[in-house]
């Protein structure tokens, strides 16, 4: 039975066949193992779509972390700029001046 009829696609990784580790096996070795099985076979697979999704999720998490860091940097710069320019508390001073 061809691999595609069992739902496998190019790029999928067969990690295990009937309990035997195939993670570091070459293509020919995996094919030979699959052909040697006479009855139903169980195998562990990492589907290429799953791998892509995992990588994208990892990239997204890294970008979110970087964004939070940049937001903290921006806030710190804004606060420093307000101190240097004397804008800290200027709203309160202006409202005091307007009331007099």
C-alpha cells in the first residue's frame, strides 16, 4: 500500500514503526521496515503541516516576547524624555495657573 493512501505526504517524518525507532533511519530503511510487516502496522509520524505549525507558533512566541521588550524600552524612553523636557507634572502646573 503506498504511503499516500495512509495519509502521509512528502515531508512527513516517520519516527517509529511497530515500536522500532526510525527517527535517524534513512528513507530506504524505513521503506524496507514498512514492507517487511505482514499485518497491520503502527507508526508514529510527525506530519509536515504539524511541523510547520509548530515552527510558526515558536516564531510567533518569539516575536511576542520581542514586542513586549520593545514596548518596555519605548515606555522607559518616553518617561526619560518627559523628565528631560520638564513635561513631568506640567499638566498639573498648567491647571494650577489656569485656576488663578
